[in-house]
């Protein structure tokens, strides 16, 4: 008899893939980055394949789905908080993924030091923190200087995916991103994940918050030197991020574990449950 499939749910939405038997598990935690970059991707993955990175990946939901859907691509997710990566690595391991790694590191350092020029096919950044306290503005990730680095690591024709539920951040971002990328707004959820690609997006959609999504293709007509010059003319991210979405922040900050309260339908366990895939 076929064993029941073990599917996990997060806020009622299945986490991509299923938990395999322990002998099929892999190790997706990249516990020790070299002291100095860049990363040797061929020795890390044991092959040469196009690379997808997710900056501030949280519990890794998007990358896990992408690694399952696109086995011909390699994936690296990074987050500054080691704790959230525990959920990402556990799920990645249990799904037997060999084309996925997670590392705890600051995104600016990772992009600046560990990734070489034109080495990445897609950069993803979902819900970078807007930092509502004016004293924390300096911590905002998406600055002109950072986008110069994103531009540098992308291959020709490479894509930068970004989204946020903070409208002032979006307004700032679209202004600066359209200088470096042919940028278009995505209306509505991404077709591959109507309930949301990431944990934060799932909570936001379920609560009816506006979510801004976009994708930019690296502009082919700009040299790296010109991009750096243009960055010097752009403003720093010193906008007023407005009021916090406190309930969303609370649910999101609970990490990537199977969540407690569900936004709309309450009372069901979200632990891995034996269930057959339809
Ligand atoms: C709002 S959460 C979004 C997580 C996930 N992308 C999602 O959409 O569910 C923002 C994430 O960015 C991470 N983060 C914040 N600043 C960072 C930085 N400088 N480098 C890497 N990760 C960062 C946080 O630890 C957090 O996990």
C-alpha cells in the first residue's frame, strides 16, 4: 500500500512538496561561508547551473517551491536571522532538495562579497523590512547603491523580483528600480502562487492588504560605470513608512513554524498531516 503523503500547511496553504523518508533527506544549511568571497558555486552544488537567489528569504517558502519546480536551477536563500532559517533548512532537507542552500548573512554583504559579476539569473526580494522608526531608516535594504550591486550580479537579461505591502517603500522602490531595470508592475498575485509565494504575502492576502509586486529586467543599454553614476543622483530611502501593520508583523514575526491562529478559518492543526495528494 502506498504511504500517505505528508503535506505541511502554513495558514492553510500547503508548503510545496512533501516530507520524504529520512534516508532521502539532504542538507540545505550552508553553515560556514568562506571567510572571503566569492562563493565557489560549482563545488557548492557539484555542477554548473543557473542561479536564483532570495534575499531576506524568511522561512524559505518561495525558494523551496522554486527548487522543486525548477530542478535545473540552483537556489540560495539568505536571511540575517539564523532562527527563521531553521524552518527553511528543515523543510528543504525533508524534501530531499540538492539544488538549494540557505545561509545566515546580511544581504548587502552576501551580494557585495560572495556573488560574482553576471552570475545570477534571478534575484528575489519579498517584503524587505520598511523600518517604521525614523532612527532605523539606515537599515533599509533597497538603496540605489544596493541596486547597483543587484545589477552587477545579474546575467544579461536577468530579472529582479520584488514585492512589499508598504506603499511608501513601493513608491520609492519603483522610482529607483526603473533607472536600472525595465520594470513592470505585476497586477495581482504571481500566477504560480495565487495564495502567495511567501509567508508574509500569504498573511497579507488573507487579511486583504494591498501588496505591490514587480519585476525588472536588467537594462542592456547601461554599463556598470553608468549605473554607478546614475545611483549617485538618486535619493536615499528616507521616506516616512507610515503606520505599522501590527497584526501582520506579529504573525509574520512568529517565524516560519506551523502557525497558530489562521487568518480566516480557525481551529485546524497546521502540523504535517497524513493526506493524499489529489
Ligand atoms: C518581512 S520579512 C519577509 C520574509 C519573507 N521574504 C517573506 O516574504 O515571508 C523580512 C525578512 O528580511 C530579513 N532581513 C532584514 N534585513 C536583512 C538584511 N539586511 N539581510 C538579510 N535579511 C534581512 C529579516 O530577518 C526577515 O526574515
